[in-house]
C-alpha cells in the first residue's frame, strides 16, 4: 500500500519556523587585543589608583544576524564586585576601589546576548601597582645595648623596613635625622647602624642615645603625580658601663672643725668617693696618705675621719689631710684611685652672743625724743650704744641691722669684729613725720656671720617725735560750686568750704578769708568757712548771674592755701513781659500778618519765654495769634474787605484788640495791651518803595529821615563832580591859555535824574506826593549849568534839595564850571495811570500818610539844607 503525504498550510509554516531557528547564530565579542579599550576585557590592565566612577572599558561585540545585543557582568560567588556595565552601550565603570596589595587579579564573567543566545566568557583583569604604600619598619621597637668601649665604625644594629609596592615604589633607602649632631651613621641600602668613625661612646657622659631613622621609598606615580613616601622610627641605644673611670670624691672641698670641747675619738667629718663607672661600680677603699701627724685617722670603708687626740694636745691650728680613694675589684685588686685634700681647723668654742651696752652697762632698750623732719645725714647723738662679742676670731664677727619701717634710718657700721660704737643716721627726713608716726620703734639686731650657731641679740630703739608746723591748710576741693536764688535775702548762706591742717595745737587752727573782684557781695565766717551774702546785698540774675573769687585758709604762722569759689545766681521770675512802644496802632493788609513783640527781662528760660494770646476782640471771631511769635493774622476765611463789612458795621475797618503777653515762669506774670488794627487790602504797587511806605505808615519820621539822607547823598555827589571838573578845566587853562576855545553850547533838553529809591515797578496813589514838578520848565543858560540862582518852588512833601548855586566870579570870564541839573519826577506809564484810582482803601492810606507828613513839616518848619 503506497502512502502519499499531503502538506497542509499549517504544517508548512511549522517547517519554516524550524528552519529559521536552526539558522540563528550566537553573538560574539570582538577580540581587539590586550591594549584595546573595547572588546571582551581580556587581559585588561588597570592601575590600582584608578578613581571610582571611571569609565575603564567598553564591551563590544556583534550578532551575525545584525540583531541588537546586550552586555552583562557576573562574578564568582564570594567575589567582590568591582565593575558595573551599561547593558546596552557596554560601558564598564569602576565601582569599587582597587588595591593591588590585596588583590592583584580580578576574574569577571562577561556576557553578550542577542535575546535568543547568550555567550559568556571568563576574563582576567590585571591590577597594576601604584606608589600608594609607605615603608613600614618591622620588629619594632628597636632597643640596642652597646658597651661604651665599642670601637668607632663598628656595626651595632640592622634596621629593616618593607614597602608593599613594586618597582621603585618598593625600594627603600635609609638615613638619619640630625646627622651632624649624631654619633651614629647608617648604611642607606642595608640599614646597618654604625658608630661614626672617630666617635666613641661614654657611659659617664651619656647613658642613652635616641637615633631617629627615616626609611624612604624610591617614589612612583600615584593619581598622575610622582609621590615619595617615608616613615620614621626611633632606635634607643643604651650604653653599657665598662670599668674605665677612676673614683670621684663627692662634696669637695672638705672642711672640718675641732672645737675646744671636742672629745678624743670624735668624728670630725666624712669623705665620700664613688666609682666613676656607675653602671657596675666597684667598692672604695679610703686611707690618709699624709698630713695627719698622728692626730687623725680615717675608716677604710666609710671614709669617716676622727680626731684621736684631745684638742689641747693639737699643736697646729690648721691640718691639711691628703686622703686617697681606691677602687677594689671583685678579685680584691686595687686598681685606680683618686686624691682629695681635707682641711681641719682647730677653733675656739663659740659660746658668747653679741651684747648691747649703754652708759651704765648691758642694755636692751634705748629711747630718744626729737623733732620731726631732721636733716638727712644727721646722727642721732642722743643714743649711746655699744655692741660687743667676747669670742675670738670668726666667732666674734657679726652683722648689725635695723629692723622696722624701711628707708628711714641706717646703722653704721654694718659689720663688726669684737666691738664697735653703734651710730644711727637719718636717711629719709620726709618719712619722719609727726602726723604719721608719733613714736617710731625699731629693733637693733646683731647676728653672727660665719658661725654655725648664728648667735644673735636685739635691742629696742624707741624714738618719740615732736611736732613742727610743717603742713599748710588744705581744702577738701580745689574749687567749690554753689547756687543761690536771686530773691535770697541778705545774709543767706551760700556754701561752706572746709580746709584742714594736720599739725597739732595752734598750728592746726585754720582761719578763712575771701578776696577777689567777685567777693564784694559776700562774706565768710573766719572759723567755720561758711560763705554768706552781705546783709545789704541784692542779687539780680539779670544784672550779674556769675560770681567767682578766691577763699584762703591760713594757719597761725601764715601758711595758707587757696581754693576758687564759683557762685551762680539762679533766676527767679520777677519781671513781667513788656510790649514795645509801637504796639498801639498796626496796619494789616489782608493776607499778611502783623507782629507784636513783648520782652521779658528775666535772665533764664522759661522765665523769659513769652506766650501771646488775644484776650478780647469785637467781633471775636476775626483774628488768630501765633502763641510763640506774636504774629496776628485774619481768620483763613477772611480774604477781602467785603467779608469784613459783612461781619461788622464798622466801615473804617479799625479793630481794637486786647492782647496778652504771658511768661512761662512760676508763678507766671502777664501784661495786656490794646492794639488798634487798621485793615486794608493789598495794593497793586509792589516793590521796595511800596513795602517801605507800608512799613513807615505808623512812623512818618522814619520816612522823613530816609528821604533827607538820600537828598544829602545826592548833594555830596554833585559837589564832588563839580569840583573835579573845576580842577580839570583850571589845569587845562594854565597849560594852553592861548588855544582855549569856549564854544557856546546849544540849549539842551531838560534831563531827569531818577532816584533808585523812588523807582516803582507799579504806580501807587500813595506815591503821588513824591512827584517834583518843575514849574520853571527847567531854566537853562548857554553853558548848561546852574550858576544862576533860581528860587525853588516850595514842595508839598520832603524833596531832594536843589543843586548848590555857585556865584559867578567877575574876575574870571574865560571858563565856567559845568554841572548837571534836572528835576525829580517819577516816570509813570499809561498802564499805571489807568489803575491810579482802583481802590478807595489805597486813597485813604495815601491821604493819611500825606496828613502825617504835613503835620510833621508844620511842627518842625520848612526843611533847610
């Protein structure tokens, strides 16, 4: 039976899939060599100082079918993970610090996968050395025992240090610190420590030496820089003693004494010698070589020297013994030795202390009475003191000293042998002061100098002082400050001064007095020092508020001192404010204040500070006043005369206002006055002249005085100009009289002289009375001068005087003095003339000024210039 296979579509797809799977090839790494930075990391070498986080390699491979590949890193169990990889890019990063000394090779399993197949390889990464280790000494500490007789240049120790690094970083060289001050040297390669050539060790001079050894590596790269590391250690060299030094006596020189009561066989002194080799010392044997003369002996083992005769059998006063100390070795051999000289003196027994004597025998208290402040260097002759020591020789030598307040007296002599007369001399006269010490007490001390007993004795010296007048009275202060109200009655106490004189008796009594230009109003009690005012004195702070003078304190001998007294008279509120004379009438222009002023004659604030107020006004609600300045102004709503006319039926606009000036004293004083205020509106004329007219409205004499002054200045200028031209023409005539030609001038037009103080910016009705009209129409002559006298027209108001008339001289016809003539006429514009009659208030003001000028002229007559 024949089988026929039929292929269905599903079976065909399965067969295709199997064929595709079988055709997939595994991915693989590129093998780029040992020094490549990408591939499979085989034979990669990394320095141990590579920083963590460094990109160290890139895994690189491919898939034969071109599929994308991923990368991976794996480690053996228990191994440290040193690297991480970006699975897509293959970038390998160091994540753990490398240390070649701990692990010089790292095994890593790298893998590459295309998603279907994964290929893994185990690679070995070599860790390269970097110079990151310091040398280390082994077998420390180093302690070396060296005998002091070791020859110079000999080796005493070997020092060893290791460095875990390789190459130059692991090579070590040695050297010593302070090589010049050191007794040792070291081989730089082997580390063998030797004694320097020509140097020996000495146990007796230095038993221990400390040698600082430095081990340094050969250097190498570390993180890109060349680094050299070193380490130090100390070698302790102990020097061992060797028997090479003779014995030495301790405590030389030796002195001994044999006294008159010393018994035979008594020990005088002991000498001590030690083996110079202190490490292993030998025993010492003592003996007296010579000088004993059979009077002294020494212990062979202890070195104690004893006297073997009684002191009265000793024939010499001084004995010098030569003592030998020898070393005894362990074999009882006497090897090296040394000598010492012992001086023994036979002396008298010191059994008498120093003793003080007066005129009648032994005495331990001396007294004297004297005046204070004697001259320096003076001897206290009233003291008869003698000191004596009955011993002989050195036992009779002692020092004298005065114990008590220092620097006042000194004693002579200071060193005594056997006996001396004691003298006390004044050294500091200022310290001998009755006011400080009425009695001075000292101890006179005598103490032996060179004796073991140091016997001593003392005597009391008592000096009683008498007072002298050596002090001046002294004030408790160099100046006194006092204050007294000005209303204090005569005889009032002001201040008490105090002065003291520390002297006793009458010399300490103080009498006070005062003097000086400011003392006229004051007295002082001569005993108590109380300063008070004269019974008739009237103090006034407004007249004089400060007084100063001197006060004197004087004792009975005329010694005195001064102090200065400053007295301030305190102001009392005893004056009322007073208004000035021009307060009765004031003219107020609407919008501008008027000011009143009152003065308080008190000297100080707040007594002389004045406050102003309006006590009464009818109607009341028209004016305000500034409390401090006294300025009176209309209420803010009053801005024209029409408003005022609506307030009151008083058409002349004159108010009587009762104002008060009150000071701030306690108690307070006040003054009232009636002020008439004429209210008018502001004129259109402004400028200096209008302001002047308004200011002088209440004082016409002031305007007249100013006008007369201006006229006088004009006359003076005219005379000066005329005189100058006269002298010029006269000189010209004398120089060229023949050629002088006088030409007739044509008749000039009338010229106007304008005075600056009559120059207005705007016309004013009040200024019309200052217009000077020339009715004569400016008389002229051919030379344009005013030598021909013309009678002036009497003015209706004060006018500048006419130019001075010069009488013609009949004998001189050749020349005439030219002058300037003219009229004083204010210049008005058409605009000013149109506004001349704009306000009846202005006309009233001008009329009032004109009337006052006429009254003043009538009272004093016509002006004469």
